[in-house]
């Protein structure tokens, strides 16, 4: 570890914190229906969409109607994207003449982008036409991110409203998230990326002759626009197979820094939106502080492990950190930071190969996802994910002092606790259940590149990434088989939508409650004590659920490496 590395990490943290309040203030005005500086231009467009949809910004929905609207909209998005993938060979903007995507892979990809996962069992430049990349994948990057933001705002209203029977309007929230937040920032980010050297063209691939005289095909395409929303919307699906490690997707150190900041910007700002909408910004800061504690621990552990290097290499007399699978232009510090950022959020973009990390370094991204990606998390998904843990933490505190749990003036009762536990237990069920089957199924085991604990970790990482809607991978696993395409698709669906329904049900339940005045026995939830309680609840629940799987994979692998190096 070096001082330069820590300074780069500190710069990233400072930029995210500097953006949190201004962006949070802006989004609060957007979702409260207040006028913003973009309203003169976008308000007529917004009202036009409402007329086309047959709704109005004044029309509120019951939580069940909100969920049904969200599910119907996403089902339509899945069908349209699946059709685009299957009909790709007959559609325009296909200069490389890409054929139709096979059925199982098309199913996996459609589910992946609709659920904001962006797991990719394909190489983008060799599989997808420009039309599919733009009208299919990039469009779903916007809509899946907008869906997550809308659901987070709906849950915030559940805490903020009193004796209400509605939590907002899904169509209005999604439209505002797209028009006022994602689209304008993505345009600016696209222009920045083009300036940094990211291609944005409809020209076909070009051929070049290498110094050895070999023929090389250099893929081009409309990359900058897709990369902008893939980072800002924590989608993560790369235009290129190498993702953000490719010099066309991530050409400079400045582009790398801005892309990392974009991953965290909206998720961090939503904590400020929460504080503002419930009338106490300190509540949002407390949630952000809990996220920050977990993030800092992950960065320190991952950077330390990668900087310490591989003991097997050291035994050969070669000292230094682990540079396997990393880009020299980024180095160990920014590779470790990117890995933690992309798995703390549900992004999944990578600028280094996680499969080549050390055993403990690769364990940190795995832990981030297994905790439900609530360390800032995906846009919207991170906030409603950590609010589920807040409900559990407040419930535990209530049991400890012998009184009814309260949070922001709302009593947390049996219904909310049961729904929160239901949502939280869905993830380990999908992650560990599919992993257990895959590790004893010969055709699934045949896809791993490494035997032993690391091979187990490759399978565990795949299903963890899918159910957590992350999309990153231990690249040693060959996922483009019928088994993995179908089961990973199911895991993505379960991790996204079966977690959302209980969360929105909690919003509806809380919105209908009266506000209870604070008393001398009320637990303060905006200070250090609650931050510690929340972090503890997250770690205990995550540890009890996933530690056996971690012990079978990364931890055993780590001690095997130490034993071999010592021998």
C-alpha cells in the first residue's frame, strides 16, 4: 500500500461526499413535484408522457397498484428486449451482420438488463448489433435504473407520510427519474467520455495490421452513450467483453475516476433525499455513515490483500503486489477501489478481473454482494435495501429495551418486521440454493476453470452476483450454457422482484400509520449509537447466513495458498 494509492481513494470519497447534498437537494425537488431549473424545458415533455399513459401527476396509487404497474412495465420491457435479441439478424444498424441471439442466452440477457443486473454471458462486440446495444440494452439501462429510484422514493414516502393510503404514482416517479435525473446527467457524462477518447459512432469495425503482420479487427460503435448510463444507473453491462478494463471504454485515469464517482453519486444522494423528505437530514446522514463504515472496511481489506501480493509468487523470490488481471494504467489501488465500488453498488462493471484477485481480495466483492449491496448500493435498490435492515435494527433495539420499536415517529410492528425478513431472506435462498445444486450437477461443475475452493467460489460468485443484481463475475466460470443461462436468469428475477414486493408493502403499511411523538424512551436514530447498531445488524445477519459458504471458498483457498507457500 502506498500514500499515492490512499490519496487517490481519498479523492474519490471526497468527490462523492461533495455531490451528496447538492444532488440530494435537486432530487428532492424533482420527486416532490417542485419546479427545477430544467422544468421550463422538460415539464411539457413530462405532461405529454402522462397524457399518453392516461395518468396524471396528481393521481396517487395504493402500494399494490404501484407494484402491479411496476411489474407490468418491466414484463413488457423483458418481452420487447427478448424480441430484439431474437430478431437481431433481420434488423438495421447491424454492420457486422450479427445473427439472432440463441434462445437461452436471449432469455438470460433480457432478464439481466430488465433487472438492472447486466450479467453478460456474451462478448458485446462479437454478439450484439448497434441497434440492440442502443434501443435494447441502453434503453433498459435507463428504465431499470429509473425503476429502482422510483421504488426507493415510494418507500421514503411510506416513512414520511401520515395516515395516507397511497405512496405516489409509479409512472410519474419513473418518468421524473428518467427525464430530470438520469437523462441530463448521462448526456453530460457522454460528452465527457467522448472528450476522454471513448468512441461514439455508427461506423463498422475497422481492420488493422499488427507489427507481426497479423490482421486485427478493432471494434467500434456507440459506446460513450451506453457507458454513461451503465455507470450512472449502476447497470454495469459493457459494450466490450473486457468492460471497463478496455481502453475504449475506460481510456484514462480521469475517466476511471469519474466513472467510479458516477456509480456512487445517485445512491449516496438518495440518503440525503430520505433525510430531507422525512424532515430530518441527520437521519439520511446516519444511513450514509453506516454505509461508509462498511465501505471503508472493504476498501482497506481489499487494497491490503492485493498490495500484499501472492505468497506463492513471493516464495519464488519475486516481491510486490498482485498485478495479475489488472491494468497497469490503473494499478493496484484503483483496481481494488473499483472492485469494492462496483460490488458495493449493484453496478458490476470491472476494470480488473476479479477472478485474478487474491483469495481474501476476491472475498470482499463477494461479501459486498452477499450483504445485499446496501453499501450505497444500486440506484434506489441500495436505499430500500438498507432501510429493510433499519427496520430489523430498530426491532432488535426495541427488544433490548422492552418497548415498541419506533423509527422516525412510526411504530415498527410485526407486519413490517415479517415483510423485512421475507425480503432479506430471499437473497440467500437464491444465492445458496442454486449454488448447492450447481456444485453437485456434473454439467454445471464442468463449467468451472479451477478445481477446489476457487472453483466453488466461481459458482458461488455467479449466483451471488445474479441474485444481488450486480452482474460482475469470476471470469473462470463458463456461463454461456443452458443451465447457467436459465438458472442465473431465474436468480436475477428472484433477487430483484421478490425483494421489491415486500419492500413496497412496508411502504404502504407505514404510510397508513400515525406519527408517534418522541419520548424519553425513544431510541435516537440519527447518531453514532444507531449507526453502530445498524452496522452490527447487517454484519450479524450477513455473517450467520453466508459465513459457511465463505469458509468453503475464499477462506480455505487463502490458507491453502499459505500452506503451499510455506512448504
